[in-house]
DNA sequence: CCATTACGATACTAACCGTTCCGTTCAGGA
DNA sequence: TCCTGAACGGAACGGTTAGTATCGTAATGG
C-alpha cells in the first residue's frame, strides 16, 4: 500500500496496452453477436489475438471483463439549458445517436436478461444503470424547482415514461430508432406533466 | 394426412398428460430460476420427474419446449367498455396482476435478451409478443374512431408509451409493480393524446 | 395375451467452456 | 550485455450439456 498500486514501478515485462484494448473491443463485438451467455473467453481471446491467460491476468472472470467492456460505452450526457423540453430533446437525441452508432442497443437486452438471474452481475451493473438515468432525473428536478412541471409527480415514474418507449424498441424490436420520434414522444409525455394541462385530480 | 394427425387412433400406451404438464411447469420454474441460457433439459426432466426421452418425444428441441411453456402464460385480455380510460385501466390492471402472480415478469427479460441473438427464437416468439400488444392497439383504434383521441397519432408509439414504464420496471428492477401506478401513468399518457389538451403544433 | 407405444433410467457422443499451467518472450535495471 | 521477473500465447484440465440410443417395464387396444 506504499505509493502506487497500479504502476508496477519497474520489474518485468510491461503489460501490452494494445492487447488490453483489443480484448475490450473483441468483448463488445462478441457481446453484440452472441450476447452474454454466448460470449466465450476463448472467442474473445481468438478475436483479440491474445492468449486466454492475458485476459485472466487483467480480469478475474468473464463477468468482470464484460462489465468493464460495457462501462466503456458512452452514456447520457447531462444538458442544462434552463428549459425542460430543450434539455430532454438534446439528451434523448444524443442518446438515440449513441444507441444507433454504438453496440449499446445490441448489448443491453442480453445484459438485462442475464441480470435477472445473476446476482453478481446485477450487483455490478445496477449502479452503472442507475447512474445513466441520473441526467434525466436531474433535469426533471430542475424543472420542478422552476415550476415548469407539477411538483406532485413521481419523478422515477416520469423517467420510466420517458425511457420506456426507447426500451420497448430496443428490447423487442432491436431495430434502429428514428430520431424523429423523440419530439412527439417528449411532447406526449410533457403534456401530461405540465401544470396548466388539465388539473383533473 | 388421412383424418387425424394428433390422435394416434389406437395403438400402444397413450402419452401421459400428467407428465406433459409437469414438464411445462418445470420448464417455467427453471426459466424463472436460471433463465433461458441457464435452463437445462436434464434439469427439466429431473424436476418434472420424467426421463429426457419423454421430453424429446414431445418437443424437437429445448427451444420449442421453452416457447410452448411461454405460450402457456396468460396475456392481455381484451376489454371494450366504450371508454379508453376504462379500457386501459382494466387491461393494464389485470396485466399487472398477471405479471405479479405468474412467472411472466421473471421470464420476459431472459427471453428478450436471448431473442436478440437467436433468430430461431425471435421467429417463434415475435408473433406471440405482437399478438399480446393487440388488445391495447385495438382499444386505441376504437378511441380514435370515437374521436376520443387525436387521429394524427402513431398508435404504435402510444402503445410503447403505455407499455414502456411497465417494461422498464420488469427489465431493470425485477420487482413487483405497484398497481397504484397504473392510474397516474395512464393519466399522464392520456393528457398528451386527448384532443382538447394543448394543440401546440 | 399380444402387438405396440410410452415410460423412467442410464449411458453415450460430441462438443464446448471457464480457468489454470507451462515453456517462451521481452523490456528495463545492474 | 546479461539477468530478472512479469507478460505472453497456447495447451491442458475438469466439468457441463444437447441430443441420441438402449434398456427393461408399464399401459393401452384388439
């Protein structure tokens, strides 16, 4: 515990940074092609052009490897323009771009499916997933403070309402999502949560 | 092809209907515990108290067995009261009861995750999933015809908006869903799609 | 009581996979 | 330049699984 735990100071052959990244890239690629249960460490090693020991020297198990590969994928970038519609539209717009341009959408269903039966995975991935919702939750909180949105709402429910349609397409269609759907979807949700809209109950 | 292909007319010992159901029950139970990739035919046979041959005599593969077990789970019952709010509330209310009372919620994430990488499963399960959305889509169509809802909407998007929050909880929380959330969720969505609510664009 | 089919059990095939072990390679300090 | 120690790739190990085949037994209908 004296000084540096990560930099091995000096001795021996240094680890190949090239191999490190090749392994993570191969992991994502195979996660897309075969999912968590179909991914094999052997396959990752072959595709990355390394030996299996090179993988196990860096990650203690297939699970930890997958988690780190997943963590490399970009998440939701926080936007704070002072206007909820604008915030949501920019955040979800760029999120859809991420879903369409990176392996995220292809990887998500498999990990969610595994999560349900794998407590160890659940424990590792749940905090990451919670963190990725945060920008939307914070945007909603700011909107409540500004009086832009009713203050009697369950914001978690509203967030699920916003992410829900995206999840439906990602999980059951697996298709690219048309960014043009963002605006109508946001509008539909917002009409329900703005204060002036019908104050029925 | 003369007369009956299913009823073996006469000869030999008849198949045990008891074993048949025990196999399907065991399949669902193991699907809940271990998911699709963790389910083994050997495990099903053991839990059902039958031999593996008895399973393979009925279903050509693990995949077909799982599909039939899944098909046994109840779906969305159609409701037509003449009022959209009432239709949705009754349908979603009973659907939540199904999710909470049957293995459906526990089974769904695993199958959706597998679906993304298994074309054969996708081909078998997609029609079933599409069929289960239908009652909500039809309720929306009737509401459009009655003028209860704007007629310029993408009803598939609205259906995703309705199922979305449920999916979010099933896929990422895995917890029971509080039925009290149905009404506020429906109301939030409906405020966006009723004609009198703000006619902004 | 016989032909026929299903039954549970078991063993077998052929494959596959997560993890560890081993002989070799290589960068940096002496 | 040589030596050390960790990293390397590949081979080996231990365990598992879908699906098939075969057993002796049990239950039908004729």
